[in-house]
C-alpha cells in the first residue's frame, strides 16, 4: 500500500476496515428511556468538567434497538445519559454505553468517544410490558419495565424531536503508543434528518445491580419520574471538539 491508499482507508484493520466514514443512517431506531432522580454527588463524580450537571439530579437510563444501521448492521445498546450544561447550553453527557456489536463499538470510541463496552442488552415487548435488560459477564445488571404505549404523543411530535436533537457530549480518551494520553477531549454532536414515527409515555420502573465492570448502579435510583418510548429514523454525523484537556 502506498500513502494515498493508506489515507483513503476509513478505519482499521487495513485488510478489512471495521466501519466506513460517517455519517451513519439509522432506520426504525427504537428507544426505551427511563428517567430517574439520583444522588448529586454520584452524578458529579461521573460528569467531567467543565460540564455542569443539571440541578434536577436527573439521569436517563436507556435501551436503544437499532435493526437497520448503515455500516453497523443490527444491534442493541443500553446505557446512562446525564443532563448537563456546557457554557450555559443544555446538553446530555453520555456516561456509559453497553452493546452487542463490534463495528459500532470501534467506530463509537474512535470517532466520537462514545464510552462503549461489549455486553448483552435486550429490549422486547412481553404481553403488556416493554422490557429492557442488560447482562454483563453473565450477570444481569439492569432491568427496566414500562407499561406498553399508555399515552401517545402523536399530537406533540416536537417534544420527541427536541429530545432527539438536543446537543450530546462525550468524553473521548485515546492513548498514545506509550500509553499516555494522546487525545483527551469533550466531543459534541447533534443528530440530524430526524423523522419521529411514534412516541409514547408510560409508567416505568428501573432496577440496577452493582457490578465492577458495568457500574450503572453507581448512579442509584432514588425516584423514577417516568418512561419514554419512541421510534425514529435519524442520521449520526461527525462531531466537533468543544474542549481539549491537553491544549
């Protein structure tokens, strides 16, 4: 391979790149999000400065089913999102993510700094209940349940659209060849070309189990405030650096 051929590759390994270049299109992406109140000290411990946690002490625990993802295929993920502010702008900090597909793990970490690890999340409808589970290393670490489609938000699509297009922020950490930090950034991005196909709210419950390698329970559930369930098509574009810790 010559230099031009090397620089034309979208990702490693050169013999079979793990993923193409962004943007990535998602069709029929299904969200199950349970909002709850947690401890302010625990939230602050997981939110990197200069982000400021929201005063509501809210945390979002989410499951996302992605049956049709360009470049990535069919997979499910689960994780923790914390409402914050950056320079006075409302945003969501993605604190933990667990999923069952290698290409989006590699691309997510290498491009945007998504905090992705391999695990076994699942979202399914069982009778009258929307159920989400997360297993890591053979142990169940999260169980969420929602009553199935109790209240439609069809008359208020802007509510769901605003949630999907809110500024998102990740902490991107990439080591150099000696193991020391090479990249230490806050990366921001906004989903685009969003089409909401259905949106509902329902009563919900959430149970988190302590686990050393999937520490979702480090943000304890004090009070569940509600559940959201929606389906949308959307595009994930590239990101932008909003803070460089090495500058």
